[in-house]
């Protein structure tokens, strides 16, 4: 998704269109990933320590 939305931002910027939507989607995906990553890492560590 990062590559897709990043390419969309570049395309919209070159055409002079609004950049807010793809940038907000990128920010949302990034924030969601940052919020869930510690839980996923903790689960993987618990599985490997058994």
C-alpha cells in the first residue's frame, strides 16, 4: 500500500490535484502499523520462547 499511495501522491502532485486523500491514507496505515506492531512482536516472542 505504501508504494501504491506514494505513487498516487506523486501522480496527483504532477497533475496539480489535491494530495490530502492519499496522504491521509498513508498516515492512517502508518499509525495503525505502529500501534499494532508491539503486540505482534510480543506474540511472536512468546511463541518462540515456548
